[in-house]
């Protein structure tokens, strides 16, 4: 660790300044996330948010068994799924049980985990590089559009990254201090992070890196003390996900969340699609980073810090951001189709990307020989930070916070008013397959096409006979209401009201138009 610097007369001690800077960075991160806290779950991630919110609601309503995540979009239920460990959803469920049901609790919990990530990232970078890079990296993370978007969404990914980052920080501290309690605490926190979302497991490459460095320096004690809790954690992760796969494959709707892995679609399929780099580029430029952040990241990677002359800097620790980035790239290559379709999984990249973006900020601030800690340096950093925050808030973030599922929410609330307590509903949202309308109906039901299994339920059938037969089957199981938003389109861009005009005609003959607005159409099924 760097030696303490004696303060000059009239200045704050370095440690006091660093603490104040950390508090200020946490405040900046929170202020940039608060504007989206009360938005209903109707943004671009509504599909995943709806399922997560359903799981939290069902913990509260149907029992508190954290090992039985349950959704509402596969009929009368119970509809268990094979999913990640429900730590995030469980916390949301507890809050709702205590204070009543509010959508914004899900966003609040995600933001709270985001604040923990800012703290853990700051302390990790201070440990492996220095305090000035810690300040810059935390600022980059706080204003990065991708982190704002994900950490204001009802998703488990912020919990994953916060716990993974905290675990890596504690591992790095143990590697330096050799305190006996740290490896068990670090392993417990890291394991919870990987259980909360499986991509976090890839960051275990950083732990392996530190363990190998321990052997290289002849420190078998550190290696062995790290190995035992790590093995216990890996056993817990393997055991839980084996259960999740069994649960998803043995109970309706026979669905294990996640697909698009390299072992599902074969290596050469990924190669022929260039590992879906075109989708990754679009989401990077259009939503998560923008050209300005990508430029900062590239600059930070191109010109790394020069710690060669500082013997206090161990090359093992200074290499952690690069090892983490390599681990995230490996995760992406193994799950390129899944991640490109569900970009919140890119969150595992955001710690190393923020570190390199922070390095880019340092280089810009110190252009012309200005010191980072000088008045000029602070003013420059603040000016750049304001520009980045403004670009995020007014250009990039609103694209993915667009309320594209608002019609589905209104339709779901109308179904809630019309339906009886035990009625089941069939609902088609603007994005076909999205269960957000079912979530807001506060009922169980189905999407159309019905979800679950390995079928793609975001594409309409080619004929009218198939959905009519599906509707008849759903009616026999208790479906009493059918709703469709008038802008509903499948993944091929085909509007429901045009493509399935025969289904609408069938409903007009066999059911009652209970409610029609400019946004949606609801039928009461006999």
C-alpha cells in the first residue's frame, strides 16, 4: 500500500480527501439512477423484469422456498423454472411483504447493489493501482450508461456484480495481508455472486490467477487457505445449478432460463455469425456506452499505468483488471448468442471496462503535465464527468428506458379490473412473448404462442388453426380472458391483428368483446 502523504498547510489530509471523494462518487452514482426509480416495468428489459418480479411476488404469496422460483406465464401453475439462485428476488419479496407491493422496490434493490459495486470497485482499484485511479474508475462506473441502465432495472445482475466485486477485493486483500479470515469471507461473498447470476463464475479466473501467483512466489500457505473455501463455494454453485436444471426439466413449463450457448448451437455456428459481434456492436454504440465511452476504454487499454518503477506495486495485483477482462471475454465467447440477445449479461464486463475508462480519464486530465490532485486536474475531471453524465442521461440511457410496453401495462391493469380472482388470462404484449401484461394482470395465464420449453414463443404460427387450437386448450384449463395490444408484433415484424386476422374473427364468433381502447382489445372467453 502507498505510504501516507503528509498534508501541506491549508490542505486536507490525503486520507480525508480520498474518503470525501468516495462519498461524492457514491452520491453522483445515486443521483444518476434516481430518475428511473419509479418507472413501471415497461422499459426495453420488460420481458426479463416481468419474470423476475413474478418470482419475487410468488415467494411472498406461495411460500418462501428460495429453491422454487415460480412464474405466472405458464397456466394455472405452479410453474417452476430452472433459474439463478433467487437472492435478489428474495430481498424484493421481503420488502414487499413488509411494506406492500411496489414495482420500484425491485429497481431500488438493484440500485443499492450498484452502490455496493461502486464502493467495492473503488477500494479494489485503490488496492491494486492507486487512489487516483480508484477515483477515476468509480466515476467512470457511476456515469457509464450501461451500468445506469442495468442498475435501475428489476434484474439480478447488479447483485451478481456487487458480490463478485466485493469477493475479488477481499481475495486481493488477503493476498496482501495474509489474514486468515479473509479467504472464507471472500469465498462466501463470491459464491453468492456467482449463484445470483452464473456469468459471475467466470471471474473466478482472477482468484485462480492470485492462487497461481502464490505458488510462484513459494507461498503454499496462501494457496491452500484459498483452495479449501474456493472448493466449497464451487461445490455449492455446481449443486445449485444442477438442481435448477433438474427443476426446469422435470416440472411445467419445462423451461431452464438461458439458451444460446456454444455447446447448444455448435462452434461453427458461432463462427459463421462472427460470435454475434454485429449485435454486440449495436448495443454498445446505441445503448450501453456510446462512442465517447468506447474511446475512453480504448485509450485506457492502450496506455496502461506505469508501475515498473514502483516496487510497492506487485505485478500480480496490477494485472487483475486484464485477467478480469479476459474472463469476461471467455464468458461472452461461450454464450455469445444468449448475451447478444439479453445484453444485461454484459454487466460482468463493467468493472474492468470502468477501470480502463478511468485510466483514460486520468490521461485526459493529466494532459500537458497537470497533476490529477491539482485544482486544474479536479476541474478537468469534473468537467469531463459532467459531459459524460449529460450524454448518458439525455442521449443514451433514455433509449433503453423507453416505455415500449406501456400498452401492455394498461391492458394488464384492465384485465386485473375485469377478471375474477381465479380467472386465467391470455395476453399478447407489444413484443410477442413478453409476459409483462400477465404480470400487471396479477393473474396466472399464458402468452400466445405459449412460452416454455425450447420453442421460440416470440414468433407467430404460420396459420390460424394453431393458435385457435392453443386457445381452445387454454380455455379448458381455465382461461377466461384474452387480451392483445394493437401494436403487437412478433420477432419477424408481423402484426398480430393482420397476421392472425382469422383468430380475431374466431374470437368475435365465440367470445365477447369486453373492452376495446386505442391501445388494446380484450375478449371475455366463454
